[in-house]
C-alpha cells in the first residue's frame, strides 16, 4: 500500500528547515513521506507528480504568494480537493484570514508554531488519506477476486460462442458455395451467362450515370469441336480450363471474365479508355494463348477469334452490345482464324491499319530498310561541336523516306518497337566506333529511346552493344522522351544500372508531357533537352521567360541543358543569355546520312570547306583540333 505524502512549501531556508525538522519526527499514527518546495512554481510541479494528504503553504513568498499558489492548485481537477494549511509569520486581520479560507484553506497557523498542534493537524489528514488508500486497496483486491470469477465465466461463454461461430461459419460457407454455384461456371470457375448479363446491366447503368464507356470482348476457340471430337470430352474440358486460366492471367483483376457456354468466352472492360484498351487486351489474350496447351501428353495448338463491341457506340443495351460483339467475332473467324475485329467498321479499319504498319515495319527491320541520319549539336558559347544525335528513318517502299515520328505512332506492338529501339542503339554504337577508328575525335553519340520501353534488361542490351562495338560508355547518351517517364512505373533500377555503367542519360523533349519534378529529381539524368516548341516561342510574349525558367529548373536539379529546334541567331542569343549549355537545330545543320556527316565532321576537324548539296560551304562551327590526330 502506498505511503501518504505531505507537501511543505516555504521560501525561507531557516523556516523550511525548522518545519521540516518538526514534521520528520515520528507521527503518533504512522509514517508519511515529506516533500518540500521552495516556491509556488515548484509546488505546482510537485502537485502534478504526486498526490498529497495535506499541503503546508507559506503565505508570503516572492513571485507567486501562497494565495495564488492555492488558487492554482485547486484549479486543477487532480488536486482540487487537497487540504491546504496556510503558515505565516505575520499576523493579519480577520479579513486576511477570511481570504485564506476563501482560497480553500482548512486551517491558518502562525509561526512559531506549536509542534504538537502542527503534528496533530497533519496526522489527521494523513490518517484520512491512509484510510482512503486502504479502502482503495481492498476495493482492488475484491475487484481482482471478482475478475477471476468473471474470467472463468467469460471462458465458458467464449467456448460456447466459439462453437456457435463455427456453426455460423459453416452455414455461411455453405451459402457462399451455393451462391458461387449459381453465378460460376462449374468447369472453369469463370462467371456464367446469368452472372455475365447482370454484370453487363450494371455496366450499362454505371455508364449512363457517369457518361462513361465499356468494351465487350467475345472470344471463340478455333477448331475446338475438332479437338473435342478427336481427343474426347475430357481433353476438351481440360483445354477449356487451361484456356480460362490463361484468359484470367491476361486481363486485370478488375475486368470481368465469363464463359457463357461451350467454347465461348466474354471479357468485360470498364473504366476510362476501355474502348482504346480493348484491342491491346485482345492482343494480350492472343499472345497468352500462342504457346501450345499440354493435355494428356500432347501439345495442342489453338487460337481464339475475338470480336469487340463498344458501349454506347455499338448498342443501347447490354444484350445488343453483346450480340454485336458476337457478330464481330464471327466476322473475325470468317476473315482469318485467330484475328481481332471491331464491330464498328471505322475502328476495325484503324486496327487493320495498325496491323499493316506493324507488319511492314517488321519487314523493314528484317530487310534492312531502317537507317540512321545524324544531326550535330554544339556548345552555345564556343559553338564547338559536342556530339551528334542518331535519328531513326525508314526507307519505305511506297511512302519514301519517313522520319521516326511519322511512323512509330502508327505501331502498337510493344515488342516490335523494343526491337526497333534495340536496333537503333546498336547501329548508332557501330557508327560511333567507325568514326573513332577513322580518326575523328571522341564525340558523344546520342540515341533517342522514343520508340523503346524501359525494361529491366535495358542495361544488359546497352552493355552488349558497347562491348560489341568497343566504345567507351561515356561516349553514349540515351535520350528518353519525357512522355515515356509519365506513368512508366518503376524505371529507376534500370536507369540507375545504365548510368552506373557510365552511359549518359538525358530527358528528351522536356515540357511536352508534363513529367513531375519528382521524376527528374529521383532519376539519374545528366542533361535536359528543351522541347523545340519552347524555342520557337522565343520572341513571342513570355517565350524567352519560359525558356529561362526551364534552364533555371535544370540548374536547380544539377542538369546540363540542350535546346532543340534552334533555327535563328536571335534564338541562340536568347539561349546564351539565359545560360543554355548546348543547342541543336537547323542553324547548326539538318540531319545527314552517315557518309555526309562523316565528311562534315572531317571538314570541321580540318576547318576546311566542303561541297554539299551542289554548293561549297564551310562548316559554321569547327571542332577544336584534336592534338592526337593533327598528323593524320
């Protein structure tokens, strides 16, 4: 049990010592703990830390006198009921004593005090406190005893409750299984026709309320009847189960996959951009089923014809959209098994156009129709060449020479685009090696990755090209279009690995896609290329200020700056005044094939004129002479 505590407050050391000596003598009814304080503020701190049986408080103290201290003590809920005995060396009138009682005092003593009186008064409050503490202790003891009985009772109740919960859980599981059987296809586990119709009706209602859209993919397994007839129904069921598994893996968790019956499957895509994503999802499903199915020790090849219906374009109700998607699927099957077709002819025509461009680009990659042209970039202040950028072109058999922006956006096959990007890096590294071997100074070769996605294997592919061409990693700069960084996911590990290998990294066309500053801060870029649209705006209202702001931002991020699309001396002067590092554009020279660029680079090295396009010109920005090649 706790020992009662008494607080003695007096600012005079002699008085404090005398009173402390009196109170430390053994009390007639037991011990208590005496705590002292020399000021009102110290007394308040003690009151916050301890509970006291009584407080002996000096009236006349500097700073906060006894009356103010008593007010403060009794204003706190924890110490509002603590008895206070005022002790003073000064006799006062009755009004003064009345004020003390009004402050909550239980007594008012004058010094020198009579020891027996002081000890007796203190002993009374100590005894009251001890009685209270004993009462609390006995209450706690009874509470503990009651708790033991209650715990035993609770344990019995918990055991009974657990048995009831188990019974309820078993009933709920049985209800869940019954519900699943009512909405799920027993063979594949996908939604059945009934549940699919409900989902489509909900999708229509949601789209109506939010003015949104959704897409329905209707799939049919090609040659399923033949497989079922030749290998038996068990093999057919196994194929349906395996196909359903691949279908679920190919779509998002939020997408709805169903098997209305037979070898037909349906996928419901909701949310923003559903119509635009429909063909992408269809291709993903198609690619997921490109590998053979292993059933009963045999490899079975099949494909799925896919029809796409869109709401609200292709029907005002769920049933109409589903029927039109089914019609599109039959058209796809009649056109070519394993193909994809939209119900709307114009969308189908666009999909056919994308497929045609992809096929032709694949052929161009295989037949060597792709080529690089090179555009130099130079230092803004010295106008000395700092490097060249490799730009992708396609010698199209019908369209003629096409620059990358003219055809890459027409192709949606990501794997093909990655192969094109990989080819571009390899060809640029090979040309850089040839120039270096021919005696040209070591210039930075910039390669734009606008057509390539940033995969985890990018560092390995870049390292392989550098090793094959035997060029230093510091001479390669990968330019990553700003739009590739927006929503690209976690590309930092791949870019960190590329940068750690010594390859330079630059953000291309900055300002065109709205990448966040967090991306620029967190990714290991060396340079920032200002989009040409900002350079063209120099001279218009706010154009120069915008360019200056971008350059200032790059400086804050520790990046060098290169301006694109510099066509005039006036633009170059503004860029120089703003602190831009490098520039690139028609003022310096248009993109040239490798042979023409080689001649220009050699002429710049020797600072001699060169015949170009039917006229004799002198390279406007000569390279500083490389002492290692002077004799060559």
